[in-house]
C-alpha cells in the first residue's frame, strides 16, 4: 500500500448527524491507515464529531444556512487543486454533483457515496440539477449502503460507472461495563422529523401494559412539543422520558434494555447498528431501506410490518415479559461489531476508490 496516497473526503460538516458520522468515521480510518486525508466541508457548523489530528480540515469562513452553489463549486475546485488528491470521495448526491461540476477538465476520479434514503424526496429543481450533472459528467464509481439503494442509484448513471454496496462503519463504541441497564425502551434521532416515525412509537407505547418501564427519547435540540402533546393526549406523559441533546449516547445505550426504530424510511440506520453493538434487543419496522440488510429476524432482532402499530406494541410487550428472549437477541446482535468494524468497512472503501490508482 502506498502510504503517500492522498484522499479528499467531501462531506457536509462535522455537526451531529448520520452523514457527518459516516464521513468522519471513514476519514479517520483512512488517516490511521497512513493516507494523507483532507476533509472538505460544504458548510460551517458547530463541530460534534472529531477528526484524527493528522487530517487537514477545511470549511467555509462563515456560518450560513443557505448554500451558494456558484461560490461552493468555485471553492471546491480551488481547494481540490491545492490538495491534489489521488481520489475524491463525495458524500450525498447533491454535494457529489457540486464536486463533479468543480472537477470538470481535471484528472481527479470522483466517487459518490450517498448515505440518504433512496426514497428521500429532493426538491424537483435540485434533483433535476444533479441528474443533469451525472449525465454530462459521470463519476468514476458509486457506493450505496444497501441493495435496495443500489438499484435506485443505478437508474441515475450510465453503464460505464462502477457500483458497490458498502454499509456504514460503526463509530468507536464506548462500553460502560459497570452500568446496570434500567427498564428503558430507547429511541434515538431527530425528534421533530416525521420520517423518523416517533409518533408511531408513542401510539404503540400507549397500548403496552408495563407500569415499571419507561420509553426514552434521546435526540438533539429539536423541538419535541408535538411528541409531548401526543403523549399527553394518549395519557402516557408519565411513561416517557425526553433526554434532549445527548453528548454521550453510549452511556444511554448502556442504561437501556430494548431499542426501537419506528422510522418510515432510512438510508442506513446507524442508531440501530449502535444499539445492536451494545447488546440491546432491537425492534424495527420493515421500512425501506436498511432493516433487512442489518437484522436477521428473530435471530438478532425483530422486524415488524411497516406501520403496524398493534404488532409493534405486542413485540415491545413480548420483549418486556421475556428476559430470556431479550438476552438471546441482544447477544446475537453484538456480532454486528465485527461485521461493521471501521477496519472492515474502510478496507472495502479503499479497494473500491483506489482500485485504478494502486
């Protein structure tokens, strides 16, 4: 392996978020393997994830919520020419389109890794923009998280583009061996995001008979008023805990026994993988895409027909009352730590994005 190879990762930022987590984990792996790594952030945000100290991090000068496409493309082009990387890994179809536009008439191979749900609804203008870019200036290769996402991605590109399915790597997991799990059912994510389906979980929880258990929501600073109102209307306010922003999510996993992901759709549910790595008994709706690429039903987790509130409630109650089953599923779930180790996933990325440069 050539330790002087240079890799440029183009990602959104280092704030709290799934794509930010995925891009920082893989960038750190590249750096620890001896590559020269550059992280080119599209936005300037407060930082939540940390990069290896050897990584050169570049972000815009000012905080801004709106993206100036013209200035962003010029900035990417300028920075890429300075970095002069052997390969570029761009996260998200839209940011990848900007990167491809910025790299017109250059030698740099650009690989796209889209971590969003394949059913995410882009604004028509943005979708039309990146589809035109993909047609005029196709990437060298495209990486999808799941087989379902791969089939959707293939529709956007020519047959000359290379494809691969590579899931997200697990972030470094911190275990609290002295932490005694409580009777907590945990859910993690953006509390005001309809796609996360937390309203469905609250409705299911209202049907569960378990007075000595609590449903716990761990989220960011997002407004949880709608969920609190729903809980009040369902008469279960006192059975739910809202933790708000959590800086050490591993401690929250360690303090829980069951994890539920009630999403309507996902790209690749990182929180589910982390919960499994912690040995929690996990329940997921059969949304698209992700659960069936991660969970083997009734072996290392439970999958419920998408949107079936009654069945979700029954599955939660079953695990509450069946400690043996909880431990069986949780022990098997922990095997995901090896499958999604950063080293294993990182090697797959390197093999794909450097295959023509090594």
